[in-house]
C-alpha cells in the first residue's frame, strides 16, 4: 500500500494548497449554493410581491477536493476522503439539498392561506458494489416516504373547512359610462331622451384572520350628470364608506382549524431536514461499502497475482524435471492447466477492480465518469484492511435505545403522525353546522350642484357643495346604516364530513401501527447488526486460520515434492486451496467492514462516526475533513 513522506518544498506546497482551500473554496461554494434568489429591479418593495424570483442553474462541477487528491494519473483516496467527496458531489445528496427550499416555499404558501403541496422526492438508495456478497443492513424493513404530510386527499385538495386567504388584498374599480335612454313619459324627466354621464370609483381592503374573522372595508363614489332639469341636484355625487365583518362561530372557528396548514408545514420542515439527514446516512454508508470492497478487490488481485506467479514457477520446475527424466510429462500439462486457471481468476479480479473503480468514481462525482480526467485515473486506496479487533460493544438494549432515539426514519414517522393529528382537528370541525355572525356599518353621503328646481323645493344647504362636502358627510356620519345578523346552515345527514373524519381517524390508527412496526424493525435491525458483526469477526478468524494452514500445507508439499515424496498433482491442489483461502480471507475482511457500517447505520450513528456535520453537508462543504494533498503521497 502507499506510504507518505514530506519534504520541505512539499510541506510549503501543502500549506499553500490548504490555505487556498480555506480562503477561496467557501467563496466559490457560496456562489454556487442551492438557493432561491430574491426578485430584483422594479419599484422596490412596492413591486417585489409581483415579481418572480429565480433559482440558479444546477452546478455539475466537482468540488476542488479532487484537485488535491489526483497525482500522476492516480486518485489517492482514504475512507474520509470518500465520505467528504460523496457529501460534496454526490447527486443524490445534491437533489435533497433542494428539499428545505421547497418546504419553506410551501410554508409561505400555507401562511398565505393556501393548501399544502406535496413536494420533494424520496431518499435514493446508494450504489452497490460489483460483488453483492457480504453483510448489509436490511434498510427496506423500515419505511420512509421522505415527505411530510399534505392537506389530505391529493396535492391541492383541502379536507375540512376551507381556509380563507390570509394575505390582505386591495381591490380598485373605476367605470366611466355614457348612456342615452329614450323616455316614454316626459313628465318625470322633462326630455324625450335622457342622457346620463356616470363616473364610478371604488376601492376595497379585505383581510381574514386565522381565528375565523373576515372583514372588508370599502369606499365608493359615483358622479352622475344628466340632461334633465327635473332633479334637485345636477350633477350630483353620492358615496359611502362600508365596513362588513363576518365571524365563523362553529365550522371554521379558531386558529387550530384555520392555522393547521401552517403548523403542519412547520413540522414538514423538520421532516425535510430529517430526509436530508437520511439521504446522507444512506449515501455515506453506500460509498464506504464501495470503498472497502475496492480495498478488498486490491487484496484479491494481489493474491491472484501471487497464485499466477506460483503456478508459473511450478510449470518451470516441472519442465526441468521432465527434461532430466525425473517426472512424467503429464505433470507439465497439469501445471499449465493450473497456470491458466490462475490467470483466469486474475482476469476476473482485475475486471472486478476496474468496474468497482468506475462505480465509486460515479458516486463521488457530479458528472460521473464523463470528464476525461476522472475517467482515466486509477483509484489508489490509502487505507489497509486490518485484522478485526475484539469489539467491546455495549449491551443490545442500550444500542436499541440509541437507535430509537437517533434513527431519522423513526423521527419522521413520529412527526408525520403528529401532523396527521393536527389535520384531524380541522376535519373534525367540518362535522359542525355552519354558523356565522355578521355586522355591517355604512356611512352615506350626497352632494351636488343646486338646480332651479332644487332651489324652489328647498333642498338643504348641507347637500350642496363639492367632493369635500361628500367626505365631510361620510366622516361625520350624517346618514348611517346599521345591520347585524347571523346565518345558520345545518346539513341534515352530513355524510361526507362523517366519512372524512372516520377515514382520517382510521389512517391515523394505521400510522400508529406502522410506527410500532418500524420500532420493532429497528430493534431487529440492531440485533441482526450485532449478530452480523460477531459472525463477521468469527468468520474472519476462521478464514485467516484456513489461509495459514493452506500456506503451510503448500510449503510442506513443495518441500516433499522437491524430495520426490509428493506428487505434482498434490502441489497443484495445494495452490488452488491457498488461492481459495486467500480470497475467502479478503472477503471475510470486507464483510467485517460492511458489518461495522451496518451497525452504525442500524444504531443511527453513521454521520457521527464519520465526522459528518449536517450543517456543513447542507452547504456542500465538508470543511471538517481535511484531505491529504496528493503531492504528499508517494506510492
């Protein structure tokens, strides 16, 4: 395996590389961070609510960490480097970085009174190795949809009382009209053709609150000019200031009902964060399995190469002995058969190694192996597979308690169950009749120019004047209107509301059972992971002992063969047994690595065990993991 050295010049170069990464990499990452940019231009805050915001284009460039790890056509990787590269560049992780943005936008929608949208994607499974043997966590046992709770019944469907828009609105209306109406009775209008010029203006402010109150304040005025002299005021202007208030008293009453979408979506924000964390766990575990399988493939290729070298040596020895007549010629054929069998195994080992490198590079890069630089490099692992240590694990009960506290899937299920109960409050409220109390207050006004008929008729002076006179009448409430009442709507059978409530309650009971099922499955996962780790350690001990005995048998039979006390067939058989034992030992070491990863995943400590910060991962920069620059690595 590679070793490390550091001279004065390379030390200075390493410091320069590290300094540049610390200084420039955060700035570069900030420029390409997953985000929603605010609206720009227009008339500032006044037009900002009506402008579209933008989302930057996706970034397919890899992090600069790759540049520090590639040297002379080789990519030098440690397990920590693999974790850091996966967090920074893996596309599954990058997809989940958008989930919090989506959740926050749905929260904005809910705060405006809109129904919830189902957004985001589920957690993607990690890549698998060329060899599927070994110990792995049965993650399919615990279900996780990766999404939060919607309003119910679909993407844009709201069960329970409808929620009014919580964003205030202003409505303005203007109308200009000219009408000519023929008259059948000239006594009333004094003309055979009544011409009316009308100018109408109206503005309204409306707002609703989450406790069930809605209000509208409207002001309107209308100026009318006629060609008739039979009016006391002509032209004249009338107007009013009108306030209407409506309060739900049964169905649709209370913030628990009208604000349920907001509270549910705030829970969904937590679910989204856990979804990102779960994707991290899945991806980190997968790439670590890929990495340790790659290490085992390196060992397996080395063992297969040794088997080829040994078979070639045996063939050469047999040929010499056949030449001097001390060995039958058939032994050359047997040795050649063993040599070609060993070469075939070596080709398979090299193929597995190359394919595994391709899979790992694809998992660590945003563009996969599309770039020529990354496609051509060979991966050199810097970690060695060591003998499994005697793990002193905590008790299974304590591991189970830790898993029940830290597994993101379980936390998601609990939050979603809480959100479903919040939705149930609104659905239950729809069982009540609809009772609304309302009140209306209107201040009216009238003003205009006094006509000859009006002067004769004794029109009050308070009605004569301009627009200011109209406003004065409205403010002083010279002509007020009052009204109040209630509206009651009682559905006689109410079957739809009863069905919605019963259905939602049954779904909650199902969710409670699924939650308990997940708890049970997590206990099984932990138990199986502990058993798998113990068995992997025992399997390695047996495989290592088997390899030692096979090597001793080969050495002994080779010595006996040189003395004529053993056959070449026995030596060939010993070579095959040794190659098989070496491969089994390598696989057992890889299985032990898988078992450790599976235990961390089952307990919920994958991120902590690999120094992965969720906050740093969300930013796309694993600043806590410092890679060794490739200039320091010497093979």
